[in-house]
C-alpha cells in the first residue's frame, strides 16, 4: 500500500510538471505577441526561458549592450555572425556572446560602448578578412529585419547568453541561400562581393583595427584574436584561385600586432583539426562544433582560457557530434552535401 502511494505521488508530480511546462510553452509566444515589448522585458523573457526565439527589438546594438550589462561576462565573444555559435555551456565562468556585427567600424564602436563600464577578463575577437579590403559582409544569419531574432519561425533565436540557434535551418525546415556552397563558390570564381581580390590590406582598415586592439590593451583585457575558418571546400577554392595573397599578408600583420600587445593570435583558415564542410551552417559560418574546436585549439596554447573551459564536456561534444553543425539529434543534411547526421548516443 505504501509503495502504491509513493508511485501515485511520483506520477502526480510528473503530471503536474508536464502541465507547468505546457503552460510556459503556451504563454511564452502569447506574451511576445503583446506589442510592443521593451528591451528590458525581452531580456527578462530571454533569461527566464533560457532563450528568445521570437521577433523583438529591431536594433541589435542596444540588445547586445543590455545583455552585457546584465551578464557581466568574464569572457565575451566579439565579431560578426560567424562567432555566434560560442556558448555558455562550454565555460565555467559567466560568458556572453556579443557578436553579430557586420563591419569593423561597428565592432569598434560597440566595443567602446560595451566595455567602458564593465570589461571582461578575456575577449575572443574574430576578424573577418573582408573587413580589411573595403568589401561588404556576406549574407549571414541573423539579418536584421524584425529584430531579435530575424527569423521565419519561432524556433530560431538567441539563447540566454546571446548565442544564435538556427534550428529551422539545421532541421531542414527553412532554406539556405548557400546550398552546397554554390553561391559562395561562384563569388570566389567571379571575385565579387566580400571575395573581391585586393593587392594588400587597406591601410585605413588596419589602423582602425590596431586602434581597437590598443583600446582593449588599455582596459587590461586579454584578447585572443583569430581568423575564423571558412568551410574547407570554400577555403580550398580561395587557395586554388591564387587571388587572395592579401589575406596571408593580413594574417602576418595581425599576428605581429597581437604579439606586440601580448595577445594571442590563431589562424584557423587551414589548421582546425578534424573540421569538415558538414560542420558549417554556410560556407562562411561554422556551427557549434566548429566553435568548440576553436576553443579547444586555443586552450592548448592559453592557460587562462583553459582554466575557464569545461574541457571534459567540450571534448566529449566534439567527438560525439563530429560532422554536425549543432547538437540537435534531429539535424539533417540541410546543405545538400551528403553529410551523415547521426550522433552516436545520448550524452552520459
């Protein structure tokens, strides 16, 4: 009899938990349909629900500033949308993903606003090579059309620390403009857009970037500067074209500038062990596993970062989700690259 009562109590508790979850799921979208929500209300929802997966503010700069003010991160990721897969789950200290800028000028302006009041210990600073040639940024998620996030479905958006989840893309529910990287490979062949060739990094862009590094140095922020990877087949097309020597020149200049300021520099265009096209969300944007690979590679050289990472979990995720852009069990071959998507087993 006593065992029956305990079993009944457990079943009742489970039922009530499911009811509570159902209530939250039902109320969350309804809450956001009430117009308009303030930025603070959106951040409240983002924190309470471990993410914001519906349209919100139209201007992402105030969002990033408010998010940093709330989280007071010890580590922050700064750069374009190519950095939006760095996640709190990989760190044992407070982290904020403050990426999503499109130009070097935007990165510089927002860095001054973000860190004037509260500076993190470490900044993961990703540099896009097209910042230094006066080229436009690639079409990347999330674009700003209706704010946070700009997405066609309510399953895409930002987690509580600012990382972006392109769930509808990874699940094959929305289309990509870069199927099989065809559009990006065509840009390389035609040397157009952000893949236009240049004789050398633009002097004014280099000066602006060095000024940004000096700003971080003055705040005593440790910078881990890196060139994020392109998908291997996209990088190979760039290399084979013979038209992008200026990027090698840029890498050498960034390495020297970082060394002069006591910063780390990492060039992941060719040296990210184990990465494949299948781990990318587009030709220029690595997925969550690419971000984890970069963290692990940096950690082998930098003790300060290494002690702030959840290394066993990080290594396990890389091994378990090799070939995936996300940790979703229902990820499909959304790029049409014939990528097998079958994580081995649930996490222990």
